[in-house]
C-alpha cells in the first residue's frame, strides 16, 4: 500500500465515502481512512441474531429525484443498489386537545402528503384555509434567494408570521422541523425548514436503500476501490499534519500517510480543535468554530420482537403541545420532562432480508442533549412511557432491548472536543445564523484542508444532505487539485 496520495479523506460516513468515491472515479489518487470496522458512520448497517439494522437513520428525504440517485448513477451503481420508496410510508397520529387520537396514512412512493387528508386529521376549519394556503404557497414557491433571507429567522418566528391553527402549527414545528433539523423550533433555521418542506412536498419522503444504508455506502466505497482508491478501516487519524499553513498528510495509529489535500468527515470542531490543532488557525476562526452549535443528540431504544407489530415502516405521534423549545429542553435537563413529546416508531424489518421470518425490530427515540456525558435515563423513561401509552402491543413481544444515546453516537462518529458537543444527531449548522448562506464553508483557512458531511458543503436533511455535501466537496477538491499540482 502506498504512503503518498493526492487526497486523504478522514472518515467514511455518508459525506466522506461519497466524496472519496467521486474523486477516485475522476482519477484522483485517494485514501479513505475510518476508525470504525465498517463503512457508513452514523448510517452504518450492522447484523445481530438474524436482524440487519442501522444504528440510526430510518429513511432519507426526499424519496425520489435525489442526489443519492444521482450519485449512484454517476458511479454506475444504479443497477446494484435498489432505492425503495415504500407506499404507504406509515401512519401519523395526532392527539386532539380533548385527548382523542386521530390517524392518517402517510403516503410514500415519492408522493407528497394529500393536504385535504391532513386538514381532516388536524380539524382545520374553512375559515383557516386562506391563511394556511398563503403559508403553503409562500413556502412551496420560495426561491433560493428568498430562503436565504430566512437564514437568521427561526422556524417559530417564521410560522408566527401566519395566523394558522395550533394543530397545523404543531405539525410543521414538530414533524417537519424538529423531526428533520433536530433542534427546537425557536432556534431551528427557517431557511433549512423551507428547503426540506419543498423537497418533501415535491418528491415525497421515506427513501430506504435495499439491504440497508450501510450496504449502499459499502457499495459506494467498493466503487472507490475499483477506481484505484485505498481504504483502511479500524484506523484512527490522530493528527492532520500541517506545515507552513498547508496540510501535508495524516498521522494514524497505523502509520503516516502523505497528501497535499485532506478532506475531513470527522466534524469541524474535532478537525480544527483536535486533529489539526488550533495553533494553525486565527484566533477569530477558532472562536467561530467553537461557537458552532451542534444539533441535539438522540436517546432511544431498539426492541427485538418475537412477532411483527408494525405494518408500515414509520409511525409518528404529535399533539398541539409537543412543539419543543429551548426553554422546554432546559427544563428537561433540570429534571422537568414535558408531559407530551413528539415520538416516532419505525422498523426496517419489512424490507427484504432485514429480519428473521416472523420477527421484527422496532426503533424509537427522542431528542436529548448532544453532550455524550448526559445521563439519558430520564429521556429513555419518557419515550418508553409514551410508547406504552400509544402502542402498548409493542411491549408484549419484546425478546431483547438495546438502549442508545449521545455517548454511543459520539463514539461511533465524532469526538467530543467542545463541552456539550460530540453526540449530535445530525451535525453542526442547523440553527439560526449558521444555515443556508451562513453555513460553515467546506474550505478551511489552511491550504488543502476541506470539510465534508453534515457540517458543511450542503443543506437539507441527514443522509441526503451529507451525500450532496460529498458531491459538492468532491468538485471543490478536484478543482483545487487540478490547480495546485505544481509545487509552491
Ligand atoms: C439517532 C439518529 C437518527 C437519525 N435519523 C436519520 C434519518 O432518519 N434519516 C437521515 O437521513 N439521517 C438520519 N440521521 C442523520 C445522519 O445519519 C447523519 O446526518 C449522517 O450520518 C452524517 O454523515 P456525515 O457524513 O456527517 O458522517 P458521520 O455519519 O458523522 O460519520 C463520520 C465518520 O468519520 C469517522 N471518523 C471520525 N473521526 C475520525 C478519526 N479521527 N479517524 C478516522 N475516522 C474518523 C467516524 O468513524 C465515522 O465513520 C440520524 C442520526 C442519528 C444519530
């Protein structure tokens, strides 16, 4: 194996692997390094007792016409990796103020939600329609330029501009905002919210790669190898070396590798503050990086059931008072959990080959602090209390349980180098003032250093955003490589 490369990609999460595979396809000599034993980062697929499952993602959004489709096609993998958009996707549960639980089927197959069905679920009156239509028309027709004007506006501030009923307000603030951006609505960025709303309402939601997200990322990594890239797993990058303001390679627990370009998928904060070291950056940039706010973490459970309980991949519940705010989160941290929370249950066992016959794995969870040191028990207790109240059948068939929280997320994907950060569910750059045009640049102020993945290079939701970041950053890196090949 070589010790010299054109580009080293640190981390084989969705962004890193997409970026590395494209660079390899374009003839750039690339090394992909990951500390884990498998490809995929937070979207890795693992096996246990005949089940195959992701530690985390349930589904990508949008469902059709995505950057994931485009990447697979570009790499010649569109025949190899099947992308499933299940129809229906699941069931939405809305609890009325009088405590009645109403349900509706959520469409899949790339179809957007039928507004009339949603209005019936939410008890929308004729008199409320003009204002709701004004909001929907504004959101669906909003240009990228106008979205960027919302970079400094929170989701709740944006929704407050419209006089809409509480039930519709909650659907948007909980499922469509907190459920994707993973920060409370009063700090979530409205420009991101509008972008995700447009994507989901144009191309539907609920994309799942057959065999699992991890299988898809493994196929992408394999294509990188076929195109000449080296991949080393179980290898931690300890340092990204910098000389005279330019990167020169990486120091790992398996030795030193050299390259004039390093793309980091390890998160901006760990990259700047630990892998490169703050001495190589301006104080103001270091402060900027420290001030980036992580999305929230996640605490939840996986239940291995002796009998299938769910008929569809996704079940969600919300009520008028499940809108989360920073104040509610701070109270929860102080021990006062809200009475009602937005909660979901999902299963990938309905997809071929993902579970032993007649069994099912169910996955649930709730946002919690991103700090890996958080004691997640109160959040787990709350989510289990709600599952028992809403879907009691689940508890009849549990053969085994697994719990997870911000500590596991951090261990699998990114180091905690700033107090309160590391276990973020999505990444940085999800809040007001740090999104859209204000999202961190993927180009670091050190020659040859780039960031890829959730923190930089794209926007939107989870895996789709990270794959798009991989594609955008690959183009930036290719141009940098093409123009910096002569020694300086
Ligand atoms: C609970 C939960 C639920 C989610 N649900 C969804 C969902 O339903 N849909 C969706 O689309 N998204 C979902 N996501 C989000 C999505 O999975 C992430 O946004 C995405 O995986 C981030 O990708 P990334 O490219 O930033 O890299 P990550 O997935 O963060 O991977 C980073 C990689 O870098 C490697 N690395 C880090 N440091 C080093 C080092 N020093 N040396 C070597 N390697 C290193 C890690 O091992 C890891 O493989 C969920 C996430 C969580 C936690």
